[in-house]
């Protein structure tokens, strides 16, 4: 049996101290990997259903083959891994602001890391996803400025209202969401993970910007509380090119 608790890494970052921990969940008999920012839990390998659903629902909604996908937020890697499990995906750029998180995957410190770094379709890009979204020239791929994507999937903040950093607040308003459109192909799909239940107000906000918008509740069993828990994947589709029927 593995040790009951181990802090694998601890580093300062521009938004606070970041730590990676592994602990043994005795009640379930599994090792759990957790990332904390200061005293706040960011993510846990014990709860990954909605992060995986973000990838599967987002790719399923995208049209065509050889899809170009960007994921905003690397975290423990479960969204990126689920994207790569889809055969229609031709390339994946994962944007992550915090260098330690990328290092943990490249070094194999996190279980999913070798699968991501070993897939030639996948590439990490260190940067501020929200600043990239607002940049109409460079965008999400520093190696290919102006590149457009079939799907843009985001898992960074806890929800459109519960933010890790208040500087990202404008992204969730219509003007910020319109910035994403500049980096998407016609009929491209935008997906957003939220820790909260569906919020009709945010779905309406998406519909102000995109041709279609809807919310997919993701219900899973919380083994620690022994009850169901609901999170959300928001999805939206860009319009067709001018003059083309959607």
C-alpha cells in the first residue's frame, strides 16, 4: 500500500502558491492526486466525470474529421486525455498558464502525463488562456498565429461566477466570449466546464454570441458523501459563414 500522504511538489506562482499532493483514500482503496492553490482545492483525481464529459460532448458536437482542438486548462490532464481518445481529433493544443503544471506532466509526476506527452497530436502551450482569447492576432497557438479551431474547450475557473482570479471576469461576458469566436472555424464548438448546476442566465449570455447554446448537466455519484452531485458542461456553436445556410 502507498503512503497515506505525500506532497509531491510546492511552488510559488503569479496567482499564489501551488501544491501537488497524493493521498491514500482508505475508504475507497485508491490513490488520489490533488492540486491546491493556496488553501483552495483546484482539482482532484477522485472527481473527473464532468471534465471527461467536457471533452466527449465538445468533440461529439464538432463537425468533420481531423478536428483541431484547443483545451484551456491542463490541470490533472483528464480533459486532454479524453480529447485524445476521440479518433476524429487530428491535433490538440493545451493552454496552461502555470509552468509547474506542465512540468508535472512532462516529468511523469502525474499519471496522465505520459499519455499526453506520448501522443504526437498533443502539444502544450504555456500562456494565459484569457489573454490569448482576447488577442485577435496570435490566438491560442503561438507557433501558428491566427490559427482557428474546430473546438475550444475550457476548464479553468470553478464556474462563470466563481473565479480563480478576478481578472478573468470579463471573459464570461458577451464581449469576452466574442473574442473566442475569432479563433474558431465556422460551425466550431465552444465548451465550458462548471462546478455548479446549469445556470440559465449564462446559457442566455452564450446565445447572445453564438448561433446555438445549451447546457448539459453531468450527474455523478460522490462516493465520499454517498449522494449524487451535478456539474455542468456548457456548449455553444458558432454560425456558418456568411451566405451559407447553417
